[in-house]
C-alpha cells in the first residue's frame, strides 16, 4: 500500500470525531454620501475639500448609503478533534457557554445551509 493510500485509510478510520474548520473573510463594499454644502459647513473658513468626507467616514460620522457583499475569501482550514473543536466553540461563542456538550455538538452537526426559494 502506498503512503497516499495509508493516509487516506487513516482519515477514514479516524474521521468520526474529526471536523474541518474553514476560516473565511467576508468582504463588503460600503458607500457613503455627504452633501458638499454640509461638508463646507464643517469648516467655513477654508474652501471645501471633498477629501474631508474621508475623515467623516473614518470617524464613523456618516450614515451608510449602500452596501454590496463581494464574497468570501478562504484564509485557511484545519482539522480538529471533537475536544479541540469544543474549546474553539466556547472561545468563539462565549454567549453559548451554558449549552451542554450535546447541544453544542448537535448545533455543529447541523452544518448545512438552508435556503428558501424567496431568498
């Protein structure tokens, strides 16, 4: 048996309590709109500079105009055993700390995304 076959056989025999954790980064494009005359009112002693709006956005002073989800980029993955996965669950979901082990595992095993026809 080749090394590749042995590795595949090991995974099959040991995968019951093994989980793949995929880490992804979700990217959104946000747009903000500031009326130029309002921007001028922030600094009436100087000619208006549209780049002042960048500071307003950075300081979270502007309401969001729109957003668009651009997708997810996978950054990494790892295979964890059940014990390590439950530690990660508790770390990432501290608000569910009072859940039992069984509730956590049931939640994890309900992994398939369900989409309705109206979404």
